[in-house]
C-alpha cells in the first residue's frame, strides 16, 4: 500500500519538478520522463505482489472535507488495474522522452510532463481511492489532466474542437457519477461516502440497485467509450500527442471498466438485465467500433475506434460474467470476468504499442493519413515489426496475447451455448466475437499493409525516418509483453484468480477450479504456439538454405503485362476497405464525392480534366444525435434573448409582475 | 470595535476626497483595507458585544459575510492601486464605439470605494431590520458612482438602470419592512422591536399572513439587489460596464450582503413557523435564476457579461440551497464563500484580459494562455472552479447541496440542478476554451505583436496578478482542505439560519 | 493408439496434395478431357522447390515470411485436427477456436504478403479475401458449436475434452444422426459452404481463371515463385484437407473404435468430398462477387438455425 | 377624524388618476406636489395623541420636501434639460386609465385579503398605499422619459410612505429616516443622473437607452 502511495507521490512530485523547471525543455523532459518511468515501476512491483497474494490493504487518514476521508484501499481488483496503468505509464514515459524532444523549445514541456505524470498518478488514485469524494476528485483530476494533454497542441482548430467535445463528454459523465455516489451514500446512510459503508449496504439497496447500475453504465461507460457515449474518443485520441493517446486509450478507458466492476461489488447480487445490457452494449460497441475503424483514413482515428471495439469485447466478457453470477453458473462467471479482465491488460499492451507505432509514423513521416503513406517498412524497420506484432495481437490471433483473452471469453460463450437458458447469450457472443475478429483482421491488414508495405504513395512516406532509441525500446518492451503473455498465458490466468473472485463475488478456490481446465487448455495452446514459432524459424532457415545457391533475381512487381506500374496505382486503404464499407453501407453511411465525367447538360466529356475522388465516414452519433441536440439547445437559448432587450421599463415590469404573481399566489 | 468597522472606512473616505497626492490616497486605501481585515480577524478571535441596544451585533452569520467582504475588499483595493497606475487619465477613445471619454476623479472614486466598504460592513453588522434596509440602500448609493467611473454612455446607461431598478426594489423592501412592522404589532401602539433577536424570541406572536406578505416583499426587494431572476436585469449591464475591481466587489461582496438581508428575513419566518413557505419561494427563485443564467450564458459573446450571468446562476444556487434547507444551509454558506472568492478572482482576471486585448468580445480574444501566461491560466482555472470541478471549493459546496437534495428525496430538483449546471458548463467551456486556446492574434486591431506584448506586460503587472492569484489559491485550498475554524463558523452560521 | 494419433498429421501432410488432383481429374473426366495426372500437385511442388525465385524490388521480408507462416499455421492446425473418430495428437478443450484463429493467422500473413508487392491486383484479391473470410468465420464457429452440442447430447459427457474437435468428432456417431439428423444436415450444408469459400473454389472463386480481376486467392499469390509458391500451394492443399476433414468427419459417422477403419473411412470421405467439389465446379458457374456475401450470410443462418434446433429439441 | 382621512385618501386616489391621464409633464409634477402636501397632512390625522409633536414635525418636513422641494427640483431639471413637455407614453392615455381602474380594483382586493391585525384609522389606507405603489410602477413602466420615471418612483414612494404613516408610526423614528434617505436618493442621485443623461445623449428618453442588451 505505502509503496503504491509513494509511487503516486513520486509521480506528482516529478510532475511539479518538471513544471518548475518549466521552459527549460531538455531538463523538464528528462525529469518528467524519469519520474514517470521510475515512479510507475516502483508502484508496479507492489501491485503485482498484491495481485498474486490477493490480500487487501487499506489506509485511512483524516481529511477535513465534507463527506470526505482519505481512505485508500488496494485489493486484487485494484491491483489488476494498477498493473496496466503502471506498465503503460512507465513505457509511455520512456517513449514520451524521445517523442517530446521534437517539441523542445517551441512548447512548454514542463506543463506536458506535469499533466502526464498527474494523469498517471490520478489514474492510480482512482484505482485505490475508497471514498466517494476522494474517488470523484481523482476521477476529475484525471479527466482534467488528460484534457490538458489532449489540447497540448491547441493551436490547431481540430484540436480545440476535440478538446471541447472531450471536456463536455467527461464532465457530463462525471455528473452521473456524482449522483451515483450520492445515491450510494444515501442508501448507506450515516452521511459517509466511504466504500466500506457501501459494501455493508447490500440489503438496503432494493430498487436503488437498478438506478445505480444504470448511472454507472452511463457515467463510467462514457469514459470507457461504450457506444453511444464513445464520440469523444475518435476526436480526442488523434488530437493528443501519441504517448498520451497510448495512455488514454490503453488504460484511462479502463478506469471506466474498473468503476463498473467496483460498483458491482457494492450492489450485491446482480440482476438479469444488467448482464444482457452489458452484453448488448459490448456487441454494439464491438461491431460498430471495428466497422467505423475500417472506414477511417486517419491512422490514430482508426486506432481510437478499435479502442471502442476492444472495450466492447471487454463488456461482452463482463456481461457474460454477470449472467453467470445471476444464473449461478460459476463457470460462465469465471470465464467471462476472467476473459474481460485479462483483455483489459492485453488491450493496454497492444493498443499502447499500436498508438506508439502510429506516433512514430507521424513523427517520422509527418502525417497520419494512411493513404499518403506506404513502404515505411524499409525506412522504419523497428516500428514496422512492433506494429505488426501489435496488429496480430489486436486481431486476437495466436500465438499472441490477444488470443488468450478472447479464447477465455469464447470458452464462456461455448459453455453458455450448452445450456438452453444461456444458449442465446452464448450464440450471440460467439457470432459477435467471430465477426469482430474477422473484421479486425480486415482492418489491420489494411492499416499495416498500406502504411508499411508497398511503395510510398507520397513524399511523406518517401522521406520518413526511424524513431529514436528510447521510442524503439519502449515499443519493443510492449511487443515483448504481447508475446510473453501469449506464451505464458496459463500462469497469467492463474495470477488473476483473486481479481476474478473479487469481481464475481465467487470464492477463490472455486475460481481456480473453474480456471484450471481453461489454463490447461491454454498450456497446450502455449506449447503448440511455441512449437509453431520454432517450426517457423526452422522453415525460414531451410528456405534460406535452399535458396542460397540459386538465382533469385529482382524485378518489378508483376502487373499482368502492364509494364510501367507506379506507386499511385497501388491499392489504397479506401479501396481495400471499400467492399466491407459497401457491405455495411446502412450503418456507416460513408459519403463519397465521385468526379463526374459529364458536363452540366449530362453529355459525356471525352477528355475529363484532373478528377478527384474522396470518401469520408463521419460518426453517426456525433453527426446525427449530439450535434443536432446541442444546436437545438443553443437555438432554444437564443430564442430568449429578447428578455434582456435593454429597456428599463420592461425590467421594472418584470419586478412588478413577479411581485403581483407572488402576492396573488400567497393571498389566494 | 464594531463602530470602528463602519466608521473607519467612512472617515477615510471623507479624507480621501480631500487628499491631493495620489500616492498618499492609495496608501490610505490599502491601509484601511488592511486594518479592516485586521479588525475582522480580531472579531474571529474574540467576538465584540452588541452596540446601540442590539441594533449592531456581530453574530456568526454576520461575521462570515463580513470576512468575505473584508478579504475581497483588500484584493480589490490592491488591484485598484495597480489599476490607477496603469490607467491613463486623460481624454481617450472608447474601444467599442470610438467616442472620447474621461474617467471620474480618482479621489471621488476612492472615496466612494471606501464608503462602499463602510456600507457593506454595516449590512453585515446591523440586526435591526430598518437599519439593515438603510445599509443596503446606502450600498446602492455608494456603488452607483463606482459603476459610472468611465464617464461614457454605456456606463451611464448601466448606472441609470442600476439605480432605477435597485431603487424600485429597495422601495419594495421598505414596504416589506412596514409589513413586518404591522405583523409585529401585538396590540394598539405596542409592538415587538424590529430587531432580529427579539423578533425570533417572540416569533409565535407574529401575525402569520402579514409575515408571509412581508417576506414576499423582502425577497422581491432584496432579491433585486441579490440578482435573482427575473429581478436580475441590472446585473449584467452594471457588471460589464463597471471597472473590474468594482465588478468583483459587486458580485463578490454586494450580492452576498443582499443575500444576508434575505437570510435575516428567512430567520424570522423560520422562527415563526413559516419557514416552509419562505423556502418554497426561495427554491422557485433559485431554479428560475439558474435557468435564466443558463439561457444567457449559452452563446454569450461578452465575457464580462458571461461572468455576470454566472453570478446570477450562483445566486440562484444559493437561493436553491437555502430553499432546500437542512444540510444545504451549510452548503449554501460554504458556496457563498467559494463563489465570492472565485468570482472576484475571475473579474480581476477579466480586467487584465480587457486591458491586454482592448475588447470585451469573447470572439476576439484568442490564445490568452500564450499571450498572458498568468492571467490566461488563472482564467481557465477560475472557469473550472466556478463551474464546480474538483479540486476547487465550489465542487464541494455543490456536492453538499446536491446530496441534501437527494437525501430529501427531491430527485426532480437534483436532476434540474445538475442539468442546468451541465448546460452552463458546456456553454462557458465553449467560450473560455476559445479564449484561452489558439494563437494570440487580435482580430480587432491588426497591431503588430510588439505593441501587444507591451500591453501584456502592462496587464500583468504585479499588482494586477497577485490579488487574483491569491484568491485563486484560496479557492483551491478550500477545495482540498476545509479549515476547521471556517467550517466551525459556517456550521454555527447555518444553525443561526436553521434556528 | 497414441502412435496412430501421431500418424494423423503425417497422413495429412502426405495425402493433402492429392485432393486438388482428384478435383482436377474429376473436372477433366466430366469435361471429357484427359486432364492433368492425379499427382500433378506433387510434381509441381517438387519442381517449384527445386527452382530459384524472382522477387519484386517493392517486396520486403514480409513477402518472404508470408508463405512460411501460412504453411506452418496450417501444420499447427493439423496438431489438433481429428480424422473421423480418431483423435488428434494435441487436442484440448477449445481447440476448435485455436483452429479457426490459426487459419486466421494463415490468412493474415497471406494477405499482408500480397499487399507487400504493392500491386493493385493483389491488393484487390486481399481485400476480397478479408471481406469473405470475415463472414465465413462466424459460420464456421457456429457450425462447430452446433456440432459440439449435438455430440454432447449423446449423453456421454465430453469430460475434460470439452469443446475439443477430437472429443466432438469421436462422439458424432450414427446415433447422433438418428437423434438430430436434420440439424446435422444443416450444419453440413454450412460447413460445405465454408469449405468452398475458404478454399476459394467455385462458386466463390475460380482457381483456374487467368483473368486476375475475378480471382480472389490466386491473385494474391501472383508474385510468389519458386519454393515460396510451393509452400503456398502446399499450405492451400493442407487447408483444404483441414476443412474437408471437418466435413468428412461429420458426414461419415463411422465410429467402430478401430482406428484403421475409422481413419480410412474418413479419408475415403475426404476423397469423395474432393470428387463432389469437382462435380460442382464442372456444373456450376462462378457467382458474381456481390452475391458471395449473401451466400455466406445465409450459411450463417443455416448454422445458427441448426444450433437452435439442437438446443430446443 | 376618519371622515377627513377618507376625504384625503379619495383626493390622493384622484391625483393618481390625474397623473395617469395627463399628457403634460408639468401637470404631472403638480399632481405629485399635491400628493406630497396631502401626505404631509396625513400624519396629523392618523397620529395618535402621545406622538403629536413628532407627527407635526414629520408633516412639516414632508410638506416641505414632497410638496415643494422635489417638484421644484424636477421642474428645474425639466427646464435645464429643455426637453419636450409631453409625457410620450408607451401606453395610450385611455388604456392607461383603464389599467389604472384595474389596478385600483386589485388594490381593493389586496385590502380585503389582508385583514389588519390592529384596528386601523381607515380601512382605505392599505388599498390607497397599494394603489399608489402600483400606479407608480405603472408610470415607470409605461412612460418613456427619465424624468417621468423619477416621477413614478416618487409616487411609489408616496404610497409606501402613506402605508408607513398609517401603520408603522408606532415604530421608532426609523421610518422617517428611511423615507428621507429614499427621497434624497430618488431626487439627488436620479437628478444628477438625469442631468448627465441629458448632457451625454441630449435627450432624456430612456426608451432609447438600449445600448446594453443581449
């Protein structure tokens, strides 16, 4: 406990130091980076240890704030979320040290590191806070820090817009949380917002439970990026500097998941529709997320939508888990929660890795527009390899970590199919996961293939350069993590037992019992995967051997007889994705501007001049739900401007009327 | 000592009128502010007894508001000194309409400023309803010339509306006092003295119906001053036209004084068993005010007016909280403290921005954070604070209010409260973000950045930055750690209201 | 027994290239041609392995890694693939997911290898491949889920080997067919569609057209040559063997318990399957690409319906 | 005595109607002056015996201020600002009169709804006070010129004053203090502002004072 607190303190402190150094970019960069790295590592040690031992520690200090007490508690669940937080913050500290160098001089790096370390610390605080006020404060500080990081390059208009959307979204979400905690406090009585008090009040919940759960899904879901509360993600992630997008998408979203799980522990036995709700949200988020991702042209925006998809997968797991608890099918519960929680860690790893890759691409090539890139594999080999690993992992393909968590959830689904009661849920889950997996593969073959392979499609791609050392090391670390969890999955799964027990309220032994077959299966997976890698290696060697002596000439790509292919003839990302986007036209509503080869009168033009084709897919919810809503509110407000028309006569009339109305109301 | 609190500024004001040398006068201003603060601090340590047979008495409620007034006045005074230094006193062109205008004499201004302090202190001190009324009236008198500091049309118009509307309101308040007198007549030619204490003491004897009507008149009358919608109409004009430190005093201190007056009425009603009725009225006013504020903040173009409307919003919150009662009394008083500090700071910062950019239009201000490093950051921090985000004080007070609303099972009110707060937050965010972010180019005047930076330096002189900075730190501290002394005082004050 | 199990992958590795040969023979016979010999693919592989290779300047190590990874993932699947009643050497609970995703890995690398050439045609093929497989994957998994249920219904608990292909197929007996025949028929239909689609046979794709615009799988591997191409062909035939084995194991429910009979029956079933494919290819035309998704989705409906039948009957 | 009171009250009400109906500012000012004088008489009528001295002093001051000083000041402001002499109403005279009648009715209603706790000298005083206040507000609302608004404000003050005299006379001398302070404010501050307005804008038409708006 104390070590984690110390780590948090260290993070804050280094942030302040960096800020105080302020304009002196280099020093601030060094201070902040080291602070983030060391602080997170220190915290990581104890988090892992506590997760393994599954014990609970808490510290309470008096705090003169209404309803507030400085009560921090760390149990397996908190530890499980602390681990990705600390890992990713450490790595992103390392990465950021290299990434931010380019801003040195023109921007205030002190501020950057102040907010970055603040973000890291506040996320950790969110995971350990055990008092409503403390939690809300940490939550809001986290939101504000991330907001300032998102708007770090606030000179660009797009960034400003993103910042506003993000701020509005997170604030509204917090409003729901406010009500949530106050309701819990109301139920618990005795005017305290300590989590311990909530834990005691299962019985008194009654009808409040449903309301509270709904509030949690909305409030925390808006942070986690559940559809339809996801709109801020695709705006904020591209706007933020890449290490920040990595942290935000990798772990900050997960604080929302953590919140939901934590609230579940307060509500006692869950209700059936909660499970179905989460399942539905997960399905919708997963499929919509991946579909939107396929249609994107901006690499980071694409990744942002994939975060929506992965959060959806996590929600699928949790929903299944809740259903398992409701139906007293512990095997469903264990596999669901286990898969979901493991996916929390895995997604943190590979999504962080991918965002870093995108960052290096932007850093090296100067653009995020997929269709302008190409052939980066020759200029940025390291980024390419790590990005490939991330891509394979996020598609849930063996032998990497993405497969492990999806495997657990799948197993839950198959178990569910076996019983008439849960068959529908299981079937939906399997179909959904399979579809998501296939589409994700489509999306990442596109992203990786178009960005890194083939020929450069524009000068951007042509004169790119590899990322700096610290950035490469950071990416390699996460890539190693992806492979490691993939190969050592059984032990990882065993490690998670306590957290699963916490979140499902299932005895630990039972959890281990139900995880055992899964982990034995995973052991086989690991073995086969190991052999797989080995055979691949061997085959590569053989191949090299047999080719060594032979003539392996080098020609232009075979273009079916067309003898002068150019880079612009390559398949673009848009064309690659076109079949899928066309297939889901109804959902995506991709709008494209085709050039017309006919003059205004409709007669064909035989020598058309330079034509341009472009297509873009806007977020349905943002475009057709939220924007109109806000506009309506604004128009409504403007309707009432006449009240303040500037004529003192009217003003006095208001007073007189108010008085009369009140008098009549009072004397009636 | 109580008398000193009132008469010291009064005498100093008279003196300031005659003092020739600017330096001496400014010294006097600061000195009085400091002494006043010191006296208030003494009052915290040992409470002075009643004066004039209990007409003047410093109870917990009064002390709380007196402290606010005193602190804000120090900030405003020190800011004013810097303001005098950087203000050019000759004829100069108005940046909006372009006509020429001059300022009022500095002596006059200082004098009125000190009178203003005296009258506000009197409001906090007076226990007798008549005297309270006189004091509130006097604040209007003293502040009118302050608003008309820049001698030009807009400020004149603002002053005129301020006077007209507030006088009507104050007249109604006077009538309210008479009704109270009638309610307190318990026989031919004999009646309870109109002193809060004694009224509460024999509350049961009060005539309920007349008391009700009296309270209505008091609320409408003082509510005009307090800026409760729909009597708020003078507020945006006055706040946007007055010089910044005056605006900060108006919305930070003056509104609180009016609020105190309403609370006095509430005390009597509660004691007489009419609390239910009074609270319903206040609740209604609170919701209406918040709604009006939200409506006018969304898409607001003038950032000083935006602040003014946000003051209306917060007065609404206070009324709402008092209307809820119970634990919300504490929340209301705590929120009054938070709001005063935050809003004063925001107005002072707005003054700096105004000086630097020479425009009140939020559209034309860009990149404040880059251009005015300190003021810009303070501006954004203040925005966060005033919209009730942690870790600033208002978050806690609004949390308390919301909690008591939920605990009383008034879900609808809680929902409306949160909804309006969210709307206001989003509206203000759209404005403030636009002002803070981006690159500092002035659409209004295409002057070279060289001139601008000189302006920036002018706007960020020490005296212009330190007062708001101090206030901002105060708000931050209140958000993280509520000093037991303060919370104790607030609790006692809440008991005073709650009876 | 265990030895027999280990023999399964060897059998597959040995016999897989025979399937395309059989298909082509069938087509030749029906078409009245004396077409290529039965063992054509073996000759091709042998020849290709002995050849050198030509690479485009555009390509990188991804292009070279593609075939290797593809082949090895197919081989990895063999480790969990039962043949009729004969269990796989490394079967485990949930290996059906592993199989599906290993095939996914194979596809992933084939696709990026195709994209590595930067050729418009190969990009086109890759794009179609991912689109169709995204739809085929749910069908496959649903079908297998239905099978697992049907197998479990036989009362015999699958024990630890829950959801392992081996366990499922070892329990698919005549009695299973008796009990839930129609459902199994639907599943077979779905698997048949998947088999054709994944192996890019008519009506989804035409392996021997030479109009690149219309091809899916073939066009992705245009640029490969020499040993790389050999690996691709071999991997493709293995894939056909794998998916075929799923289908044959279902359609030939011989569970005598004698490993030789069971395996033999299943292999025979595989060959019949190949003949059937040949027949289909000779009598049917290729679908328009825009119709392909509809066929796949309807296959998905088939399998889901089958699942429903099994659960609520 | 009550007879006189009632007569005075009736006349006061009539002056209000006159105020509403007349089209010339000067006439209105005279009406207000007349009101002031009558109000000055009022304390002598209602004042109970033991307060006689105070009542006399009060009435003297009132007559001086409300009867002569304010009107004179206003007339002077009128001249100095050399504005046109019409009221320039935003609401026509006839309709004003009708509204006036309505207001009278409302005032009566209030009088009936609010039974007095103590026996009053005349039941009409409360309605009168309310009526005066309403008329004052009405004049402020419905007339364009700054000076007419001051006028309306004075009328309102008169109403409050009348009420104060009638019921709150037993209160300590605070009432007068309030009145005087109020009157002071009304005239001096407003007078000064009017002076500034007429200087800045060379008109006193507050209807055109609408630069500050949203």
